[in-house]
C-alpha cells in the first residue's frame, strides 16, 4: 500500500513538472509565496505578515512560484512537492500569499524566472542591503498580498 | 499525582514525586494561569509578550524554520525585543512578536486600515519601518539608550493608540 502511494506521488510530481511558462515574468502575473510558519500570517485578520516577504540572508532574494492560470490543486501541489517535500525536515505547508509581480516591481525589486526545481519557480530579487529598507518593501508587498490558508486534505488525498 | 475536587468547581493539582512528564506540564500550565490571574491588567500584555518571545526563541531555534533558509532566532535578538518591551509606553496597543528570516525578533503593530509598523533592536540600534496607508512610509534607524526616541514614540502614539 505504501509503495502504491509513493508511486502515485511520483506520478503526480512528474505530471506537475510537465509545465511551461515564458521566461519573462509579466507584471500582472500572479506569484505565490508558500508559508510554513504560523507566525507569518494571521488567519483571523486574513493577512500575510511582512516577515513572509523578507529576503533570505543566504540567497538575498525570496523564492516564489508563478501561479497564473493554475488551478488550486496545482498551486498547492507545487508548494507541497517542490518546496515542502524537498526539505529534510518535512515542514508542513500551512498557507500561501498570492501577490502580483507588480507589487515587487513597484518597490524597485525584480521578479526573475529561476526554473529550478520547477519551470514556474522564480525569485524576487534586487533587495537593498539596508535592513530598514528591506522591511519597508516587505511591508508594502505584504499589504498587497492575499492570504490563502491550505485547506485540510480529505482522507487519503496526499496533496 | 493527586487530584482533589474542592467545591465549588475548583481542583487542587499538586506536584508530587513520580509524576509523569505530561502531568508536570499540566501543573506548570495551571500554575502559570494562576500567576497571571493575580497580576494587574496593565502588566498582563507585557508579561504575555515576554512569554511569546520565549516561545518564539524555543520554536524558531532551528535553521530553516520558515521552510526556506531562515537563520535560528538568536538569544541576543530576543533580549533586544525584551528591552524594547520595557521601554514601550502604556497608552499604546500591544504589539505582536514576529521572527524574521535573518534570526531577528521584531515587534509589530498591524491595524485593519493598512497601517503596519515594525521595530527591532540590533546591537544598540533600533531599526524601524512602517507603512501607514497608501504612500505614507516611515523607516530608518535610531540609537537606543533604554528609552524610545521621539520619532518612534510619535508613530506609536499617532497610529496605534490604545483602543
């Protein structure tokens, strides 16, 4: 039974990978930032906290997925199979913040395609080094973001 | 473990030798509730913030806690947040505690009308940033000597007064 489940998961992730998007990121394109920490959103207020949009010190950017024209199951599947399950600590995907690429561009940032591990992967880059400036940009982006909490999977559904 | 029902609707829960780990946890939580119940209301939000910082320090101690490349929350930064709490005036809304991917702990205020402000202490420097509806933005750095500078106090009093 376990092998059957693993095989179906393998098929599903392979199916998710069969995807194509243009190299250039359009300003109107929807991007999704997957959220794994409950401190990074407020379900009651329906908001994404700015910390979800703060750049990583290691990479200097933030990882997002280009999810325009994707159905909900595919958007959650991308987060599950190409972000959460790639980590050794098996983090739990809790929510996501959807925001148009324009929200980053308006803050002087750029959204560039980074098609690994998936063609829809991108990075919001060009962050200033000054911490206060980073924070003001992250707050402005977060104010434009729409919070979507991951629905509970029905029994037997792995995504 | 001894549980004794004391009327009316009170339970005495005593710490005894040989209690299980779970029972000790329950006892600690009940003690905490009793302690908080005895505190004046004005102290309670500061105390609960301190508890929240302690919890953040505990739950965000592993690298990658955000699912990406976050650094562990540092004790130094948590202490910085505690120092800010001690300097906050009483007549403002209580903030929330928010860990950042670089391992810093910030305090944040967020209102329903798109007003967001955040502040943290790095060494002896306060780093603050806020967006107050539309294009009104304020951000920068200020030295910290135990009291909040007037720039930051002004923002808190103007945008986040006690409800």
